[in-house]
C-alpha cells in the first residue's frame, strides 16, 4: 500500500518535473485510484440569524474562527478540536460607529479592515487579533476630519495578500483608490481615479494588484453596445507611489471580446486578458487571450475557435458553432510552467414571471428566478499561445430563488493536478463530486461525499483551501451554519 502523492514525489525526485505528465497517465491507466476524501468532519451548527455578514478564517490544524458582523456588534467564535463552537465574544473595534470591509488570515490569528467614525473624524483601521479575540495590534491607515467612504466600496488583494486596494466614491462622488501594504505599514496612497479616468461613462470591471504593489485597471467603453461593431478599452498601470506608470488604448474590431477576466501572473510578471470572443454578435465563437507585460507592451491577441468535437460533445448535435449557450469565464489559471487554463461555465438565469414588477408592493416584491449552472469547458494554452487541449466537464445544477449560492464549483489546486469540486444537485440529500484533471487534460469524475443524512448544504464557491489537500466549506441551512472540513489526503486501493 502506498500513497498517490508519495509515488508522485518519488518519481519527481527520480525523473524530474518534465515527466510528471507521463506519471499522471501511468497512474490513471494502471491503478485503481480511490483518491477518496479520507475524512469529512462536520462541525456543530451555530446561528447566523442576526448576522449582516460573516467571515470564515482558517487557523492552525484545519480549524477556524467565525467572525459575525451584526451591524452594531462584531463578534467571534472559535472552532475547537472537538468541532464545537465557543461562545460568541465581542471584538474591540475603535470608534462608536464602524463598518467592516474585509477580514483575512494572519500568522497568529486574523486581521480586520474597517471604517471607523468618531464625531467628525473618519478613519480606516487595520486591527490584528489572536484566535482568542485579544487585540494584538491596531494601525490607523488614514484619518481625517470628514474623511469618509460615501458609497459602495470594493476591495482587491494581491495574491500574497500583503497589499490591499480599496475602491470607493467620496462625498463629492469622486471615484478614488487607496493602496496599502499591511506588512510594511508604508504610507497609504490615495489615488483620485476620476483624474485618471475622466470619462464617467467608462466603467472599470477589472482590477488587479501584483505582489509588488502595482495596480492594473481595465476601463471599458462600448461605442455600440447593441451592434457590437467596435470594442475599445484602456489599460492603466499604476505604481506603488500612486502615479500612472503607463496607459494604453486598445481597439478590437470584427472579433470582439465577449466575456473575460483580467489576471496577473506574479511568476511571469505579465497581465492576461482572457475569455471568449464573438464574430457575429452575442454568441461565443471561441477563446480569446491577450497578454501584456507589466510595462504595458501588448502581444497580438489570440483567437482560437472552439473545436468541432468539443461543440458536438457539448451540444449533443453535429453543429459547428455555439448559439444557445451562455458561457461565463469563471477562472483564468496561470500554471507554474507558464501555461494558461481557461474555465468557462454555461450559466443562465430565467425569470418565472413575465412581468416581474407587475403589482409589486411590500408583500409582492419577490424575484422569482431559476438558476442554471451547467457544463464546464476547460482549455489549456502553452506559453506560446497554442491550444494544447480542451475538454467538456459535464454537470447539471438547477435551483430557484437562491442566487445560485450552492451552485458552480471550487477549484482545488495542487502542483500535479486540479480538483474541480461541485454539488451534483441543489437539493436535499445530494452528492458532492469532483473532476480530477491532469496536466494533459485527461480527467476522471467520481463522487466524494453523500450529504443525504448529514443535513449539510455546501456553499462550495465560498470554500477556503487551507492546505494542498484540505478545504473548509461553509454549510448553511435555515439560518444556521456549520463548517465541513474536507480532507483529500490521497491513497490508492489495490
């Protein structure tokens, strides 16, 4: 009896990383792989009924703290070794009024970014607590009379979580960014975005922060939203001093980006704009990739049509193009070899009422919507931009009036393969399955958990990967939450 990971490690040391894809094929072909979840631990339930929001933060030994934002109180509970929760305790936040913005893991506990008000003084504060809720450190990032975040804010972290970029509008409705490094505690840089992007009609759907602290903004303005004859975007590089290092305008015609994401590769030091493109309006025609150096040098965009075989597998017909699928770009993954993986999901929403706002009133304002999260397409591209393989991963998820909270998937990453984990159905007593995807595209699907008698409803898109083979997954039902600890430590059964 030997472990799958043990064989991988031995062969890596013996033959090197170059032959890992051969190793994966051999293991797929000649072993009865169980690759089962060795353990699935379920915590006790705790109440969420008075929570405005909550944050699940992993701690040592695959345990967690749960932070409850109750609007007027901010409390915490700790998951103990026996999987019971401690009693809620209040956390000490500065000021009489405050608004929690983001929480993240710290080596000795967790950190909380929040906006504090005391009289006419507004402050942005970062506080660090240990796992018992004791305040260890409190840093005021910025403070001033009448300083405030007037309307909705968004946060973006660098991959290493050292840098945070906060986007918001001030009292004068000016768009601003704030950049801060909580490790070095360097002076926060306020950036008046309204000066960089003067056109209020230009939206900023994508923003990336590198591990070096540089900000990359994508500004988009569709000159013909319905005809879609032209697509124009501006890309901005902003350095750690808050200055615009470079700005580039790029114009697409004929083949237009349709649904895409901006991703920064911290290893290769480049930006990746990737997703789907269209030639004929609203239907996706294939994959689109544009790489940009950190200095703003654009490569020629790559347009790769969907393969006919994949289209036929997806549609179940002999069609040569896709017309009736609503493909959403879910993830752009940069591998340690420089390759790029695109994950697309067929996702649509259908309203069950012809006139959803007819007779709307205080007792009749429910939005009745059917949510469909269906098959996934995965495509791999080499460093040179050549398509190496593409696959369809089948799944069917349907739910009603739940905003799709239990649908879609979680991607667990290891150095050797990927695990794509999802609920088979969105209902009581379902199963959880996974696709294990090798570096050459070969994959296998298997069930890993039966939720039937366990009263769990997994929100997999909110899962937290704590190790290469462990996940913390929140489970919600009837105003209560438990945490499911999924351990994928692999083994092989002969």
